[in-house]
C-alpha cells in the first residue's frame, strides 16, 4: 500500500480544510464503524495490521482551539488506545463517545507519528438505520467523512452489495440550477492514476451501467459490489470514486443565460473489507 494514497482525498468541514488529516502508513488500517447489536447501536474503531511484522499502536487525543482560520494545539496528555497488532491481526476497540468540535486522534506506529484523523461521533441518521444491514460507516480507511453513509451486510467477508445513502442534501432547482447530483463508480484500490474530473459524467451520458447516480430524487440505492477487490495483506479494499455535478446555467457577457455544468469532487474513498472477525487486543509479546 503506497503511503501517498492513504493521505486524505475527501471533502471535509471548514476546520478540516486547515488541518492535514489522514494516515501515512504502509501497514496500518484504521476505520470507524457503527454496528447494530440487537436494539443497541455500538461505535467501534477497527485497527488492522496488513504488514508482515508486529505493530505497537498508540492513539492519543489531539485537541485544537480555533480563532478564525488559525488553530492552536491544546495539551491533553490523554491516550485513547494502546495496543499491539500481530501481522494480519484485526482488533475492535471502543470509539470515543464524546468529542469537542476540533478533536482529533493522533496515531503512533512503533513510537512514530503517522498522522491525524478527526474524531467523528455523529450517529447514522434515521434514513440509514432503516436498512436491515447491521454495519454502517460514513468514513473511508485512514481518512474522514465522505459523501455517503454505507450500510453493509458484513465487513468480515466481501459483501455482494453495499447500500449507499447521501450524507447531505442536494441543492434544489432554481433559475440557474437544473439539478445537482453525485456520480459513483468502483475502481480497484490504489490505482496509479485515477480518471480526471468529469470522466464519470461523460460515461453516464453514454449510459455506462457501472456509473451510479444519486440526486434529490434518488438519495439512496443498493449497489452491486462484484469481486476482484483483494489486495496484498489479507483484505479487500474497494475504491469508491465520486464526482459532484451541478448542471445549470450561467450568465454570459451579454447577460444571457447559457448552459453551464460544473464538476467537482473526483475524490476517492477506500473501503476495507476484512477476511475474518476481530480478535482481542493485546500487548507486545515479551522479547526472549
């Protein structure tokens, strides 16, 4: 897994645009997942070591205060988790239940900082919880919130389908806007080069059935996943590529309304799919 591809590639709230978030690691996978257990909803942090050597992992609270666009670190000296991951081991830890507006988690791998992720404690909305699927996430591996909430029948074996629900509303039609929509296509994770912005809109115009459209009229859909997403290290990783399109009009120099389509996004969210359930967290074995 290339480090540069694990840096954040997703849109975030205003404060996150001022703080570099994402993990720079060849081996560590971190993912926030909600799980329905009977009538309860539990929030977990999944950590996975896809490397061939054990990892000492420490997760510390990193708190910021803001003054406009300026951010200052507030010392907390609080450790959220400390665990040892054997090669190809998956552990499930409790996710923080409360967080301030600018709280993050800083990750240390064998004592070295490998990056920061925002702490997001927002529950899945009611529209997402209507799904019969028991696992939910609006985040990608080693990154933060994306365009969608995803519901899974399983995250411990590659699912046949994933239910996507838009995480935010769409702009309503106006004199200058016909429609706002998202386009989604699955790609192999960690491609050397993803398509340029506008590719999905061009494919959709040609009725490409591998491109899926979401709009105010279709905020949720169950998408077939297919196979072939396995990567080295004992897991599968799905690359979810998204474009945000605004199809409308703008005024030309003569102040006439003319067709105008803008395409934003072109972002990739990596979704990890594990091959086995988590095991218990443990400490590093004693050296002989």
